[in-house]
């Protein structure tokens, strides 16, 4: 597959779940890999996402590409959910979702559904107040994700997205990418017993993902309003906030 330019790549990692069930294969080791790849800092990033979600008034939240459920579990720890509040925890990988469900320990506020974030069949139009996705955009077709988020959000509904970003100092960002290009394959190879997919897609997604300003412009271009972003850890990642008009 030809490599698209940084600015035009719809799927930065060139990943397609139908072609490679990598997340099914590494589900039991996914949390370990996340800790190793980020030295555990991903936990702080997800805590911040959960804090932002908990601050918003919402009744129905969908967490797309939820993986093993880190974000929603942090939300319910930070926010005492009211009886009317519901969270749909979704992922394309049944194996990842099964781990999230076990970790949730039967919480009645959570509904677990195997869904492809590109086309969430069964989620009605304008049925959600909040839509969150964390570290999933790099392996998705972003335009399709934005379109689905706009479809399922009610007018005025909020999007929260945590994703790879750019360190403001270009020399430091280049050094970080160079470091990750060496470190990630070694860690991934050892931790997965040689499953190259475990690091190939995340690494490519980081290398070819748009800067925070460019991602904000993409959200505005598809119709979101009040778009803002917050860089974390010097800009290794950023949290993007946006609102559906209404």
C-alpha cells in the first residue's frame, strides 16, 4: 500500500481490522504493552480525559475503541453516576471488550457492545450527549470517525478525543520519533513473542499522525464547533474537545 502524506492520510497507521486481528491476539497483553510503550504515562493521560468527561453534563456517553476500558472505568471512579446516566463501551475486538467487561465487575451503568467505530450500526442518530475515543484515531479512517460522531451526537453534544500529537519544538519531536522507532519494536517484539503487528501499526500511526493544530482544523472542516485542544507531556499527545452545532 502506498504511504500517504502526513497531511492527507485518512488512516495514519494504514490499519484495517478485517485484514489483521492484532488486537484479538494481544488483548491479554495490551495493558502491559501500553505501560511499556509509554512508561505508564498513558494512565495520566486517560485520567485527564476521564476528568474532562466527568465535568460535562451528560446522560448518554459512548466510548469508542474502548479497548480494555481504561477511560470509562476512570470515569465511574471519578464521577458518582446517577441512575439515568448510561455508558456504551464499544470496541471492534470482542477479546478486548471481554477484558473491559470483566474489569467493570457487573456495573449496571455500562453496556458493552462490539462495534466498528467507522459504522456504529444500532446506535441511533442524535442519541448521545458525549462521544469519547482515546488513542484510536491513529488506526482509523479519521473522516469516517468524525462523520459517525456527528451522526450519533445530539445537537450540542461533545466530543473528547485523546490522540498522538506533536512536540512543539521540532528538534525534540524528531528525537522522540527516532527514539520510538528503536524502542517500540524492541519492546513490542519481546512482550509479544515476535508479533510485529503489535508495534508496526502504533509506530506508523505516531509517525504519520497530524499535528494538534491540523487535527483541530479537520474537526472544524467536518462541522464541529468550539474546537480546542490541550497538549500533554510536552505534546506527545493532545486531548481535543469539540461540540456538535445545535
